[in-house]
């Protein structure tokens, strides 16, 4: 209900209005009892909905805080998430896995940079259906980890049913919808619900 001027009519204002209505009513044409009860019931219903909305909002905020707290355990760790973009971890490794829906006679997994150049590759012989993990070490001439940025995983010899990569988590946040926590990685944001492994 809205009062004149666009302000919200709260319980106190409603009671004042109802009291004034009773006080100034025409004694020869009093307000119908049923009409009065209907107005009170309508206001009670609106007030109840407003209180319920506030309660749900409080629960949602508490739930988001709880999820953020739980998600913070991922900071500094690597998570396995669906996607074909790999990022280097603290040990200089680009890791992930592809899942084969069937057997393959020969499987090649390549890491490709933003210019389309193959940075590293690996070819395997006959493989059965299921997950096929991969790991490429990226180091400089002194054996120190060399970060080549985000690299795309390209597979040939079979069509995987899914591709996942291990990504380092740098921070956590709340999704735009406010419905859950997200993990911030070099390859972008990941919903906590999409994490398939932690290591």
C-alpha cells in the first residue's frame, strides 16, 4: 500500500489512518464492519509479506557469507574445472584431463598460445575410454618456472566428452546473481559448484 506522496504506509500509519476514519465517520452512515475487517486483513497480509521478504533477504545474506567463508579454503590451491584454458601452477605445470567417451588408437594433446603456436604437445598410443590426465612442465633455460600465460588445450585423434584444467585460485567473490561463491583464476571466474577436484 502507498500513502499519498509515494511514501510507504507502515503499521503505525495504517492504525492512525484507521483511527481517524472511525473518529470522523458520519454517525448516520458508519463504515461497514465487513469493509473494515477486509481493510485490516489486507494490511495484515501486506505487512506479513514484507516481513517474510526481509527474513528471506537476511537468510540469503547469511548463506552467501557462509559460502564465501567455505570458498576461502580454495585460495592458494589448484582446482580442476571444466574448460579448455590452462594456466600455470606454482610448480610450473600446465595440467588437466580429457575424458574419452570411447577408446582411441592415438591421442595428441597440445597447448596452444594466443597466436596459435603450439607451445608443447604429447602423443599417446592406444587408450581406453575414461579420463586421460596430462601435464606439461614449463621452465626456462635455468630450470625455473616460465609462465607462458593462458594456453588453450587442443585435442586430436579423438573427440573428448569433456576437457578440464587445473587452475590456481587467487581470490573468492560472490556471483552477480548473489546466489553463490565464485573462484577467481587466471582463466576467469569459476562457480564453486563447477569444481571437480582440489589439489
